[in-house]
């Protein structure tokens, strides 16, 4: 069986899945959702509103009366991918509405694709609906077009993304997300919990908590009762009986107070933290906190509280001004940190980012060389850590069972589609997708595990 290395583009969301077939004569909309899981949630909200108005959802271009392309503007390569997706939708369908992060630059889109019907920015739901109404008028049948209580989901039934806030207060020089999505705006805790409860009641077994800055949740509330509302939110989510996985957790000191919830089993022992680099000078040029040594102390403290914790992070190599010594510091830091799951970008200029103006940009061939060396290091660490799990028993959640009876599962250490998998290749009769079962690990690869019930 081939191995399944993790995505090296950690800004990508899982592939959207559609299941309900439209009724005869029902106006239908297709959706292409690009970018991160936060954008996928935006797509779900748009489609939920459209379903409530009687629209069907088409899984392909030919069955759609119009297509919405939810774009990504995170990197120039992502922008190019978005333009390509818009072009494909125009070629295959011809009636295209564009939204999402790249929609904040409408002239950029219409300059390449002047035939799009409309362009709206990120989380501009009303404008998207207006554009759909104009292109494809609604024609609901109140006796047939019933909306599920949980709305439309673009992920498998057993897991769901739960977006708790929008925007970000950081000013990292390589990032334009605050310019596109604004400053931190946290959802009310009651609204988040109500959504989570409905998801769990509908059969969701895993909640993936996402935002631009999860650990800052609630700190934008002026009259809040507690200093760090993420702590009580995590505790309340953990009481619902589903797996709760924390993504995009900025390494503030109070993150240490989250870890006991992981040790107690309320929240999965998993932290997705964007460290980005380890050399203090590189971090300073990024406008990131430059206390890499203190970060190692925090990692040690987290592991002391919860020895089973899994740490995932992303890094940028080839940032402007990065010297060979600075890069070597990153490799040495990786040796000490021993992170479990790692993704990596080669630095790219992004229109509007302040890092573009920095001196001493790194040549492309040097970026590639450093990326190769970094990923070789990360892969060796992953392989050693997984080898140490052979013989252990652990709970896994089943994501898929193929025609040959091979079950693709994930451990508590694996987020969907960005981390590794655990495969069960015999004795899977009677198992079902979404079930949580106990396995014993009997084989390990560079990124994946194999086990038996």
C-alpha cells in the first residue's frame, strides 16, 4: 500500500463533498471551495443559505445553473490557483460568481476573467446571495426543499470545522490576512456552543476548532468576565462527548492552561501552532515573537503536563534575509523540539505584504535546497516518532472503507487530510465510517501507521 504523506500546503482545506441530488426542475448552484478550512466554513454557510431558499447543490459543472468559486489569496501561488479555477469554471459552465479572499481584489480577477458575473470579498454572504438571485432566481418548493437542522456540510458526516472567530490582530510582515479579513472578531460563546451541540446531535464525532488566532478567542470583548475565554470555551466543548481538536493556536503563555484539559481527556492532546521559524533575527524580520528558546521551554512544559501531546506546526524557509546560519538554527531547533507533524512553505512575495520590501531576498534555488533539507529533517523525526508507536493500543476514527475492505483511519494525533493515517487492512467487516475503534499498531512508515483491531 502506498504511503500518504501529509499535505505540504497547510493552507488547503479538505475536498468538498456533495451528496444530495437536486429535484427535477430545481435551480442548482455549484461550489468550488479553495483555500483553508476557514474558507470551507464560509462555503458551507453560503450553501446553507441557498438551500434554505430552495436551491439545489450540484456536484459538477454540467448540472449547475451557475457556479460560485470561493477563492484563496494567501500566497501568489494560491492566487494563481484561484484564477485557474475561475477559468475552468467559466470554460465548463460559463456562469461564475467569485467570492473569498481574492475577491478583495476585484480588478485583479476581472482583469484576468472579465466574463465573471460578480465578485465579492471574504464573508460577504449577502452580496453572494444577491449575485446568485440575479443570475439564477430562486424557485423553492416548500413541501420538498427541507433544510437539515445542521445546515449544509462540505465535510464527511462524522467531523466538522467549527469557526470560533474571524480576523487577526497580528501584523506579520509576510501575511495580508488582516487586510482581507479584518481584525479579530470573536463569535459569542453561546452561539459557538449551540452550533457545536447541533453538530454532535447530528452525528459529528470530531469538532475541529479553527480561526485565524484560536488562542486569542474572546480577547476582543471589552467587558469579558475572564481574561482568556478560550479556556472555558474549550472546557465546554470538551463536555459534549466528541473529539475536540485545536487548530491555529498562537503560542501565548496562557496556552499552558489549555494543556491540562488535554491531559484530562476533555480536548484532544493536539496543538497546531504556527511557529514559522526559530532564529530570533528571522522572527524579528517577520514581526513575530523572537523568543525561540522560551518556546522550547514552553514545549517542554506542555509535554510534562501531557506526555502524549502531539505538536503540529508550519514553517517558512527562504524568508528575505535568511542566512545559512539562520537556517541551520532552524534545523538545530527542530532537533530539540522534535515536533510530530510539520508543514513547510518556501517564501513567496504576496501583493500588499510588507515583506516584499525587505532586502536580501533568497534565490529560488537556495529556497528549494533549504526546503528539501528541512523536510528531510522533519520526515526523519516523524519516522522515528511513529516507529515508537508500534505495539501501542490507541483509539482511531474511521474516515473511509474502500471496496477491498481497507479502512483509512486517524489517531488522535492526526487532523483530516493534513496529517497521516492509520490503515486497517483486515477484519474490517461490520465497521462503519465515523466509528471510533481501538487498534494495536503493528507497522509504521514515514508518515502513516498500520494496525489491527
